[in-house]
């Protein structure tokens, strides 16, 4: 856009989809985001916000949060779905496919490599030390991510109150996540309909005026791009293709190998997970652990934590821990195949049926959600849901801290279920010191994620080898 172009002309240009961002440039940016997306969904969303909103100014704060709020409602990894949504907004279907695939690829390759090392050399002191250091560092990364996302979503006392109630409900009362989402959505909707200012989405209060990137000041602008308007024909075509790509392999395995084969069970279980696990990757963990460990016996509880450590310390969605589960399941029930070949196929199958549905949810719903972006009541409902999810993320951060820093936990029976309480005498002093050091590096000295992870891994390896 030239200096002489009028604001009206610029807005019309952006509305037509000519925002000046080439698909090649976007691909490079998405690859950069994928390579930096550590620390689970909270950290990944923060990375996307920093690069896409603050640095590139491709989309504004309000549009980013509106898309995020919708993704929070969907089953599966909200960070990857947010990448698909924004990629689609910028470059139509191809943009969404590229953004979503690149977001997964680095993590898939990294965890696949770590899975090979785990089954072949898992008891070597060096490998144990690396995992020890990485787990301690991840705690600092997750805590930082909770603060960053919370600072964006909890702009006033009402939002902070919703987050606090959500935390109490899930941590102490064992309330189901869908009920928390529903309750927050109803509160937000009613608050928006009543015109209460605290429920308004967007930048909100608490940020300096210069800190908020408004939609009108971004490459995409405020107007709805032409391709983002609801198109029933396009929606039916793309949804039909994605359904076939997702469920076709599941049906083929069921018919050829039977329902009891490990590959059929992997495909069926993780397809079901893709539909019922709302709340993103954090909400998935308990469900997967319960079924994979308790029902199917694919892996042991300690191995589930090792897989979580892999996912936390590699780029990409935290839900990639499911890939490790599928890897071990097929490795231990390889049948006529070699264990490593079966494990590789199990990892690929798990990743496929986990992430293909994410494209379906976005391409099916995003055009209609984008059209409702100006609906105050809906935006308020989604804003309240985001605040509630912050409380849920805090709950999982505490869970991760308990299982990282303490060797034993004691289940305490409560009127609403059981609560894991750490046995204080079992605290792992080296892990605690390493985590404190990582937090000082992250919060006090603003050191980047990758250097902190690398330093902690090296320290952990040295400690285990020399101990």
C-alpha cells in the first residue's frame, strides 16, 4: 500500500483478500512458530500472539482472541486449531492446511526420534539425566505460559473471578470440564447481553493503549475477507474429504485386521478421543492416561509421565504425547512386524487420527464463527470461557509440579472424589533447585525457552551421571 492510499481504499483491498502477505512468507513464519512452540498450548498460543499480532501485525488482538475463544470450545489441541484458523483467514484452505501441518510436523519428528531412543537406550544414565533436567525446566516454562496467557485473558476482576471459580471447581470439586465450559459460557452470554463492560472481548482493561494491536491497524484489517464468508458448497466439499481421510483408515483397519488388533484399537480409541476430549491438550491427559494405562495396558504410569516430558520439551502440541502412547502400544504388540516398524506405524496412525479432525472442526465452523465476530453476547460468552480455561490450565500446571518435584503422592478422599497431595518428605531437592533456577532465568533474566531447556538438560545429565 502506498503512502497516498486512503484508509477506505486500504480497507477495500484487505476485504478482497489482497493483504500483501504471500503464501511463501506465511509458510516461513508458520515454520518459525512451529519450531518455537514449546511449553504446551499456553506457551504456543503466547508464541503465536507475539509473532502474528505484536511483531508481524497480520491480525489484531480482537480477531486473535475471537479465534482463540472458538478453538477453546473444540475437542483437541486448541493451539494447532488456532494456527489452522489464522492460516485459513490469511490464505484460504491452503493456508489453513499449511499452518496446521507445519505446526505438528516438528513435534512429530522430534518425539518419534525420542521414542526410538527411549525404547532402545532408555536406561542409559545420559538419557535418564536429559529427561530429568528437561522435566524440571518444563515446569518453569509452563508457569511462565500460564502468566502470559492469563495476562491476556484476565483483564479485570470479573474474568479473574471466573478463572478462580473454574480452578476451584476442577481442582477441589472434581467438576467435569464440559460443565465448567458451559457454566462460563452462560455467565459470559448473560453478561454480554446485559452490556456489562467487564465481559467485553478484545484488549480489555489493564494494558496500555499502545500495547493493544487493533484490527484496523493490521494487514488483514477489520473487514471480513471474501473467502471467510459462509459458503455451504465449499463447506460440504471440504468436510466430506476430511471425513473420508479421517474415518476411511479406521474402517479399513477394522474390516481387514478385526476389532481386537492393536492398530484397530489405536485408530478407534484416538478417533473417539478426538471427539470427546474438550478443553484442549490439558483436558486430554487424564483421559488418555486412564484408558491407555488402566484399560488397555499399553504403558505404565511412569512411562506416561516420560511421554508428557517429551511432549513438553519438544515443539508442537502437547497432545503429541498420544503419539508416544501409540508408539509403545504397537511396539509391545507388533505381531508379525518388527517392533520398531510396528511402533513407527502406530505413531503415524495415532497422529493421523488425532489431528485430521482438527482441520474438520475449523473448516466446518470458522466461516460461521467469523461472521459472528461482532456479536457482543457471543463474544462475551467466548471471553468468559477463555477465562475459565486459564483456571483449568493452572490446575494442570499444579498437577505437573506435584509429579515433577515429589516422588510420592497420597490420594486423599474428599466428598467429591480424590485429591492428590504430595508427600512432603519425598521432595526431589535437585529437581526443585533446577526448577527454581529455570524460573529465575525465565522470569528475572528473560532468557529464552530454548537456552533454558538446553541448560537444564545438560545439568540434569551431568547430575545423574555423577551422582
